[in-house]
C-alpha cells in the first residue's frame, strides 16, 4: 500500500512524498487520516528552518524523537479512523482516534499510541486536543489564585484556549494582548475582559498605570505565549513584587536581550518554563499525562470552540496552508488539513 506524507524542507517549503506502507504486525493497526491541525508555533519554525541545530523536537512524540535533519516529517494533532487491524485488535475496527502524529494520509500504530475519541466531540474539534492540553498545563504551572491580576501575552490558539480557561477563574481581572485585531476580537469571544495591542505605546502605558495604581503594584501572573522573545521584556515591565511569568512560547533559534537590570532582582520575579511534554514535578504524585488529557477532552465537550477553526485546506494543498500562516498570520486562527 502507498501512503503520502508531508515533509518540511527547512526553506519555507513543504513537499508531499509517497511512501510504501508495510503490512501490519501483531498488535498493530492502520489509521486513515480524517483531519490534522497545523501548529502555528513549532511547525512554522520548522517551515522557516528556525529550529536549533542538532535538537530533537519532542521526546514524547514517536515522530519527533530523532534529531532534526531536513527533510523531516512532523505533526502533533491527527484525528483518524481505524481501517485495518491485526487479528488480535479487531475490536478497534472503525473507531475514531486521536494521535500525536505527523501529517500523512495513513499510518501504522498501536493502541498505546492513540487515544479513542468520544462520539460527542466532532472530529474537527478533536484536532484542538493537544492545544487544550497545553493550555491546561500552562494554567497548572501558573497556579492562578482568587483575585489575582492576570495577563496573557499572545492570542494564537494556545493563548486563546489559555484565556478561555482563565476566564472561568474568580480573578480580579484578566487582560490579553495581541498584535492582530482579529485575534483581539477572538480573545473577547474567549471571555477576556480587557484586550490591548502591545505595539500601542499609549495602551501599554495605560495598563502599567492601572496596575501600579492598585495595591498589588503590578500583575500577579503573566503568561508569555506570543512566540516573540521580545515580549518577555513587556512581561517584565508589567511585573510587581514576586510576580510570576510563565513562558509557554518556544522561540527556536530566536533570541532577544532581556532587561534584567531594573527591578527584576529586587522584585524577586519568578520566570517559569512550561512545556506540555512533561508534568511539573510537584504535580506528578497525583497527576498523569492521561489524567491531564482526559481533562482536556472534558473541556472540549463542555465548550463550543468551532469559532477557533478559521481555515481548512485539502491535504494536497498543504503548501498553501503554510504560505498563509507564514505570510499573513493575522488572518489565521486554527488551520486544519482535510483528507479524502
């Protein structure tokens, strides 16, 4: 059987290449792709060739454990259907599943590498599962408290989902920032009370003045989810004494100087790295990745998030999807690839 897979070339192009799919072994099954979601973070860095040399993408994903060497397959959100099984797995036949898997029309896997999906969640919405899990992980790492002043920098898909979760907390105020008007409107739909443009000096000055007028003097908790390392300096400027900054962005090989010479040390600001491939050590006694993923599924069931999916491209036109994301990100929410 012939499969077709997407490869990143590292020069702002992708290619679709045919591959032979081997016969199944005992304990394996073949998945036919239905939808896969494009990551505006990691995949855009891959597309542009901005991944640090010699680095593996993610030890938790079967397709991403090896060090990067272009051309490379990658993907993190695949929804498919079991269309063939070995004789010992016939109970899986016809089931709809989620997998952390690269973009391709079909693939061979095992039950341990997939997550069966409930019928109540539409297949398209299921592609949001890894980003919802990431948002939950960010909130767990930030540990927001009742009455806190919280700011989310960046309203891409992860930022929007994080804001949507935070909007359920009894905070003092939730503020979000994004460069693009469309995303700022989506942030309001996600339940954010106050949204501003971080390139608007007047809006930034007004927020700083409001934060300093409060007894708390600065934001309690800031999430940096913009993908722009320069945003860390904005986060630092919004801090007060013992504020927390959770960095969920992955910058690849992009760097920026940090302004740590002002109040950073005196204010004992805490910068926390957050990455969904692991659990914070202090949570691992009671939480597992499966429990966190189960929680993400529950949130997808509870919320109507169809408004996050703004573009759909047939797999054969994947190149157009990446060009859109690269050249006009302000037009994009979640892009998904569809498979015949």
